[in-house]
C-alpha cells in the first residue's frame, strides 16, 4: 500500500506572474513528517502541427532558465478559464500563423511531478492552413519546418533538448507510422 | 536572429532542500525589460530497466504536487558532485534492487525549460540482476514489472501521466523494435 501524504501545514512562499511556490509539511506513516516544495503552474498545451509531407512545424526561442535557444513544438501557457483546446488553437496561430482543420487531443502529462503540478495537454494538428504569426510582445520566436525522420535523429543525437518536444516527436512517429 | 536575454538583476527568492527560486530581470531588444521566474534544480536521472522478455521495471509512488500515485520509470535527483551514470546505478539499485550489467546513456532533456533548469539524463538498463531494494526513509515505493506493449497502450489511454516516463517508454519502443 502506498500511503497518501496528508498536508498538516502549507506555507505560501512566492506568488509570481507565471508560477507560485509553496512548501507543504506532510504526515508520513509512523507519524513521521516531511516537507514538499511545490511549484504551482497554470498548465500548458503543446501542439504537433504536421504537414501533408510529414514535416513538423517547429519553433525556436531563447529559454532563460537554461540559457540557450531551444527547438520545440509550439506550446504555451493556458490562460485563466481557458479550455486546453482553445488554448492549443490560439497558441498554434500566435506562434506559427497556422490554423488546423483537424486538431486531435492525444493525452496530457505532468512535466515534473516531483516538484511541480504543471500539466501539458498534447494535440496533433493536421490539415493546416497557412497564415500570419503574431507572437506575444516579449516573445522572439523563429519558425522552422523539419522532416519527421530528421527530428527523430535529432532526438537521439541530443540536438532536441526539450522533454515535451521529444515526447511529442516520438508519439507522432509512433502514431503516424 | 533570436536575441539572448541579458540578466540585469537577479533576486534570490527561496533556497530549499530540493529547489531554489530566483527572479531575473532581463533586457530584451529595444531596451525593453521583462522578468523571468526560474526554479533551479540539481538535475536527475531516469532509467528504463528492460528485462529479456521485453518488460520494463516500473515504480509507483505518491507525488504530492499532483496529489496522486504515479506509475513511473525509476528516477532520482543527482547528489552534489555525483556523475549522472553513478546516480543512475545508485537509483536503480535503491528503488528496484536491480543492478544492470549494461547501462547505456540515451540522451538528456530539460523537463520544463520555460521556468526551470531541471535536466534529466536518460539511461537504458539491460542484462539485469535481481537484488533487494533500499528506498530512502521517506520514500514509499512499489515496484511493478509491465510488458512494453502494454505500457505503450497505457500512454495513449492516459494511464501514464509522467512526462519522463512517457518519453522513456516511447524511446525504448522505438529503439528496441
């Protein structure tokens, strides 16, 4: 039997723009106590926009926490009261300009359940219609269209470093083979 | 050209047991400023221990940030000055009791590069030798050995919710097919 951890105290540490931090004190079996550091996140979506010739529309941006430019699938934070599907449609349009006639929910996942509740909803976007991108004011994004087989090699070569992107590419390959 | 974000101010908010939080003020093109909330993490390893009959040794544990029991591949935080490979050998032994005669590094990835620098090094563990698990005092872990094809269906059925685990299962399926 795996015991649940009952919260006996919860300290709010930081209320930020994107994340909040709290530290919970929990009760473990045998009256033992432990603390859990928890980063609260509003959740996000990620989209695999796939063209008819098996290319994926990717985006590149500078990611401050890792001090590098990462190649990723389009993604973004869910706004307050926004449905994940609406968010996926909005983010795809904002970051790439594309709209999808066919937007299919695949599954959702927690990015770092050891210290955060961030949950990402993953979508496969097909039957794409090209338009004009309109990224947020402080987002600097470049778009790149890359063959799926090439992306899979880039995963194993260590050239793609973002976990949702690796997961999305491997799922797309597995589903569309 | 994607601009780097130059730090002009960095505020330390919280120094925890597992994570630290800081808020950087960065300079964007056009003299614009923005803040970036960054969770510092020591890094971790994840291991796909695969048996000769194509089963993966999985672990189940309660994850406080998401208030649920998750099925995951064995994993753990890298200790100070520890090499990822040593950490992978140690965590596999602690969480499952198994040792691997063949431990192969696959690639590494960032779990949430939008707000954290957490990096996970992924290993494939083969030629397993059974032993006795010895989890940390406040870890309550159950082990389960599950067929790889079953795990892949569980991913698409939404029954596996941890991103490193989904990524690891899809990579193992792709590499070992």
